[in-house]
C-alpha cells in the first residue's frame, strides 16, 4: 500500500510541476512485443549453439586434463603394468593333496590281517622291511589322496583294532604347486559350489554343512532362511575356537540359471578367554570393531556361555553380490 | 533444444516488453545498438544461469537484476571502449534489431535526454520503480542496498534532478519557438515592404 501511494505521490508531484507524468506514460506506451518472435528464435538458435559449445568445451577440458597430467597418467599406466606383471609371477605353494598312513608289524606277519579293510587295496598298498635295533619289521604304507580328517580318524581306528600292529603313523602328503600370485591369493579362499536346483532349504543346509566339513570347517549350525521374495539368507554358526583365519566363497546355483553368490568372511577371535567377564553388549561391540563389517547386526553375533564361565562367540556375516 | 530453453522463453514472453523498454531507457544517452547489446547480454546470461533460478515466481526480478548488472558493466565497458578495442564475443549470433533507429523528437526524447543526465544508479532505481513497477524493497535487493532509506532518497534525488532537467529543456524549446515566430514575422514584414515598393515604383 505504502509503495503504491508513493508512486501516486510521485505522479501528483510531477503533475504539479513541469515534470509531467505523461513523460513516463509515453515510455510505458512503447511496444516492443512485435520483436519477441525474432528474439525467441534467436534464443533457440543460441541455445543449440551453446549446447554444442558445452560438448566442445568438455572435450577440450578432457584433452587439456590429459595433456596437463600426462606424466601422472604415464606413471599410473606403468604402475598398473608392473602390478599386472607382479601378479603374473609364479609362486610355489605347498599344497596338501592327501595323507599317508603307515603302520608297522613284526616281520613275517601275514597281510591277510588287513585284507578285510575296505579302504586298503593292493594298488595303494606298499610294503618295505626295516631293521629296527636288530629287530626286523614290515612297514605298510597306504596313500590316501583327498582324504578328510574324519576319514583318517576312522582309518586309524580300523588299524588300532588289529593286535599285530605296533605303530600307526599318519603323514600329510604335500606337493609343490606353481601358480601366479593372483591365483595363489584366490586359492586361499575355500570355494563351495552347490547346485541347489530342486533342493529344499533343509537339504541345502545339509549339503553346505557336508561340504564345509570336508573343507575342515565344522559349523555348529547351518541355517537357510527365505524371505518370501526369492531372497534366501544363509546363517552359519562357526566354532570360534578355530583360530585359523579364512575366507570362503559359496556359490549356489538356483533354478532358472539364477546364481546367488554369498561371500563369507570368517575371522577367529584369538584368545577365547578374552570374553570372560564381559557383558553381551561389550562382546558385540568388540566383535563389530574387530570385523569392521557394516553388515553385522547384533542378531548375527551369538554368545554362548557354559557352566564354567567359558564364552563362545559365533559370528555369521553375509555379503551378497 | 532443452526443456530449460522452452521454459525460459515461456517465462520471458509476458515480461519481454518491460525488459526491452527498461533496456532502452537505461541506455537513454546511448544508441539503440547499445540497448540491444545490453538486452542480448542479459538474455544470454539469464539463459545460461536459468538452472540456478529456484523460484519461477521470481523470474521477473531475477531477470531485471541481471539486466541491471549487465548495464552497470556495460557502462564500465563503454568507458574502456574509448581506450581499448573491446569487440563483442567472436562467433556470437547477434540479437535481431529491436529498437527504432529513427526516433522522433517528442516527450520520450525529452525524458530520455533528462534520464541520460542523472547518475546510473539513480536512473536504474527510477526506471525500476516507474517503468518496471518494482517495489522499493525489491529495488533495494536488486541494487544490493542495505537499507530502504537509501533507495528512497535515491529516488527522491532522481525525481528532483529529472524535474530540473525537463523544465530546463521545456523552457529552452519554448524560447526557441518564440524566437522562430519573431523571425518569421520580421520576414513577412520585410517581404510586404518589398512588394509594396515594387508595386509603387515598378508600376
């Protein structure tokens, strides 16, 4: 309101004096709207040209950037080439391929004693005679490639039943394998491949547990849960007293060629006694900070306390790709 | 062509006439070419910065602020043009002709001549108020003033000066007109005497 009064006052003042309001009204009457279509087409033309200019400018910017940072780019390429080269250098890894069971019997003992054992065949059995402090003894050796710890225990148990056997020894069978650095790094992963077609969750859990057992990982529980939207979550409870840090990759092939890849990182907790006297929240906090994985939720950390006050912590972490 | 350009044109259309008038009046003491140059630069800048406009409702004051700033820089540029060759941007498509090159001597011209005599800031404030219809508060923001009283006193000064210059111009015109009439009467008298003598003696 105040503004409009001022404007009126101005006109009144102008009319009263020589400065006539008609001067401004004559300016206001000027009409340039006829030129708008020309200006409009000019603006459109300029706009198209500007768009092209922006593209050109970006290209020039990129060119200038490359030119200005050419040395840095050269270093980067060289470093990458060195890295690729370094990764291709072959390294020797000592890899277990199985086990050898060796047992000793007094010389002259008949091998018929072992013929009933199914895992001993003529093809994998070798016999040698040794003289041990003047006493002759026969040493039987069986090579068992790909045998698991559990199998070995059973084999040992089979041999212990035979009275003639004086000693039983188990040796790991290793071989040196040469492979590039990157392959060696990848080899440190455990890979579990499962074709889950026509498998129920329960069957799949059992299959995972079986394969993990074969790899020397003894999960306490393997739990497979579906959310109803086709997404299934794998929860593993692993033995925290196993101090060997390891990573493993689990590939599960679903129906309709759909593949779900779960990558599990397992870290052991070091000293199992360090959780003694700590509350659940404190333990969870410790685990979270140690594993440094944002996907870990409180529910993923299971704390088991026994009567003696020992604390076992199981962590199941899941990363989906 | 982007949708931004279409939107810009759509918003420009209703206020285009005001903007063109404002540019011409700002460049009162200069040629129509200069006014077109100010309008061209302002529209280009506005089109370039259109994506920074947050409230479309403020398009008019935003555009007029740009025009005012472009005008200020054109005044500085005009000064340096006397010493340095400052050509327009090479490769730029020039804005089409908007203003009439053959303006008659009328009240508009008297006002323009008077406007040309007041300072740039006073002229801008007065035109924004009288011609474009902005409020003092808006002019304060557009001219980046801290207080409203600064704008008020600027407007008051501008009006007084304008009144003085227009009055002077009107007086001068009236004197010229009177002097012309006297000359014409004298010529008629001389001619009458001449014809009377010719009639008297010639015969």
